[in-house]
């Protein structure tokens, strides 16, 4: 490998959408170019042991954080690791897997920003923060369909984990560069993922694209469907990019064009150039649909990944 891998972090609570976003970005970049690591594989205890001890998987003491940190440092320098595998179906551990980093490494999980050493290993850090009502809907749907739980069991588990979520998961928001929130418009139920809005908090920890030409206060020819606002997050000034689920293809293409023209090689990842993998979601009846807010979120994160490539390669 001529240059070291670019490392992207995606952190959020259980069922916040980490895996969906990770897979989507991997498809955009080309799965043959991406290594995906899940930090949830580094649990100290299996499901039975956690139940006996009364500890949740969200607690730092339930995870080998120092090994995650060590493995991230190795991956960042292009070295292979022997990664543990946690089986979410059985609740036990499978045989470890030998992993070699590809050009891009995406690290997703619950506690990826817990230590300074971990945080220093990423080029870009994303935090997912859906409304709790929507996350509950997603978690019930996932755990009842894929993990064999009843709805009552899922809700009881979430209640028991709330203390750990509040004290160990959500505080990691402060270390992120981009905070992504998908939410239903007008206080809706969020049952239609295609119509979710996106709110992207762009923190000044990395340089973001200059969107003021098309979204500035002097006039916005995209209408109200895509907006750039000044706000404060955790007491600090930030830019906030709002994208409505009802945004039109022309409005989306205008923003895509700005991103694709600013970074060399980003154009081939844009849907403008015929990339049909951007912003894909599975509908309620199994059909493949396209979400423009998801597409622009994927593209903005890809923008930052490729900007990091430019920094590394000079």
C-alpha cells in the first residue's frame, strides 16, 4: 500500500442506523476498496455472561477498549489484525477473523470514540443521533425480525440500557466532526424511511465544503427544501445543513454538483455520473427506493473521506 488507509468512524447507539450508513458508503466507494470493522465484536462477555453479571454491552467495562485502540492504530498504518467476532444471533463468539486494511477502513459501533487513542486514529468521525422515538421503532423492528426478541423484550432491554446510553454512548457526540440526524417531518411516526429529513451538524473540527454560494443568506435558489443555518451544538458554533425528504432531484443535483466539482475524483461517486448505489433504501414491501437526504449524507461523508486522501497523499 503506497499510502496509509483512510479511517472513517461511525458511532451511535444501538439501532441508530450505523450499519445501514456504513454499507451505503461502502457501496459508494466500491466494496472492493473498503474494510469494515465493528467495534461491537470486542465485547468481553457473551450474552449469557452479561445477563448473569447484570452488565450491558454499552458499558465500557464490557468491552476490550484497549484492544480496539491497538487494532485501530495497526489498521491506520496499513497492518493486519486478528479481529474477534461476536455473533448477534447466538449471543456468543465465533472464531476470530484475519483482516487486512484496504484503501478505506470504516469502523462502526457503540464505543468507537471512547478513548483518546481511538479518536486519534480516525480521519473523519461521524455520530448518528436519531430521535429516540425513531430509534426505538428501528430497534424493535430489527430485533424482532432478525434477533428473535419480542417487542416487550426489546423495550425492556432499552429501558435497562438507558443509563449506559446516557452516560457512555451519547457523550461521544462531542468528539464527532459530523452529527447526522434522520427524522420524520412534522412530528410524523417515521414509518416511511424514504420521506425522512436529514439534519447534518457540521462541526468546525474539519474543513467542510463552502455551501454559502448556493445556500447563503443572500438568496437560496434551491428553495426551502435544502437549507444551511448557523446554530450552536454543545455550546459551540456550527453550521447545520437541513435536507427535506421532499427535496426534488434538481435541488439535490445542484448540491451534488458543488461537492463533485470541489474534490478531484468525487465526481465518479456522484449519482450525477450514474452511480445508482447512492441513497438506496429498502421500502416496506421490499422494493428498492432512493432517499435524497440519505444520498447527500453519503456524498458529504465521501467528500470528507476523499479530502483526507488528498491530505495523506499531498
